[in-house]
C-alpha cells in the first residue's frame, strides 16, 4: 500500500472518529451538536497571526479553513491523498 493511500485511510478514519466523539459528547452533555473546529481547539492568541497576513485573499482562506469542521477537513485531506496517490507512483 502506498503511503498516500495509507494517509488517506487514516484521514477518513480520523473523520469517523471525530464524528463519533462529537456524537458521544453531545449525548453526555445534553447540549446541541457542537462542531469541532481548529478555532475551537486552539487558543485565540495562537491564531492571531492570521489577522496580520497582508493579503486579504489568503487571510480569508485561512479563516475559512480554521472555521471548517474538523471531520470535513479530514475527509477533504483524505480524498486529496487518494487522488494524489493515483497519479504519484513510488
């Protein structure tokens, strides 16, 4: 198995694990479904460098990525690894 395919499987497994964790956490605390994002996981002061990026397009892209739910991020990275694995032969 290629390293990129293995990484893709691990990313898809991580997305399923994240969804299961969110489901169990929402049942335990009887709250609404709270999406795990990078912004929720990391302190605000560690992400403050994004506001210092001079190019507005890159700043908007970085803000979009840190606000995306983690399971969607893991799925996208996993699919990207599978696609790259089809074209890159080692």
